[in-house]
C-alpha cells in the first residue's frame, strides 16, 4: 500500500500522516527523502533541504549558486522521481509532500490525499506550535509559505493549483474534524480503496459506474 499526503501550510498534515502510517503499519517517509536525494546527487542534505518544496526567487545569491552547481531543477526532478519509484517498489509507505502526488499520478494502486483547512484553523494550529507570534504574524507566515509552495509546484511540476481536487483521491477539510477524526475518515477511505474487488484504475471504475447506471437508465425524454 502506497499513500501520498500533501497539505496546506499549517494544516497538521505531518501529524495526521504519522497517525495514519502508525494505524496502517506503513513506513512514514518525510525527511528521509531529502537524505536519499542528497545521497543520489552527491551533495549535502542541507542544500536539498533549503530547496524542499518551496521556491523563492529572492533567495540569497550564495544559495542560488549552491543550487545551480549542485542540484539544478532537472537533476532534482529526475532524482526525486528515482527515489520515489524505489519507495513505490517496496509497496509499504506513506509519503509526505514533495510532489509525490503529482509524480506518481496514474500509477496504481496509490492513494493520494490532500489536507486542507480554513485560515482561522491554520492560524490556530500555527500559534499552538509556535510561541511568541501574533495572529497577524501567523497569517503572514502562512501566506508567504503558501506562495513559495505554489511557485515551487508550478516551476518544478507544472501544477498551477495545489488545491485542485482532481489531483487527489481524497481531499479533507479540517474545519469540522479533529486529527483523530481525520485519521478515521482517511483510513476507512484507504482500506475501502484497496479492498479486493475495488476498481484498480479510472477506466475500470468508469465501467463499473456505467454498468450500475445502465440498470437505472430512464427512457429518452423523461429528464436526466
């Protein structure tokens, strides 16, 4: 079983991911991926980490030099793909972020999740984890990092809207879910998706829908 989980800034994606991985007995892949990419690129983890899921065109010149010399975008993407495919072969992981949802799109069976939350919830999460910030500072942090993530997704993966529901099997809004409730909903969806007899791809699912709807087809002229 392979699950990818991406989340909006300060929406508790990491915590929920850890809880899901523990409940389903999956390997939790987060910073381990940075180490794997750095090893493949023969560079330092701190260099990869500084370009980890966010893109800032105003980065300081020394960093840009490190980036251009060590891990240009083409090398990064190629190496990230290689690392993710190795993880998929083991078929037992929950992968946090880093474009896994997009790179592994169309490879089955993989379950893609997006965690979202209203800004007031995300500000509360941020303030609970970080002392000494005001609500205004929390909102500013979230906005700035969201912009950097969006730039990264567009620059590296050509994804213009990270919250596009069609990119995921399940999007969950935490407005009315505790982390525990979110884990229950997600694990139920995942286990249903991977149970015997479930459609293995969109084509087989489409055929299942057609077969079901044909049993309830209305005569022409009686409405939709």
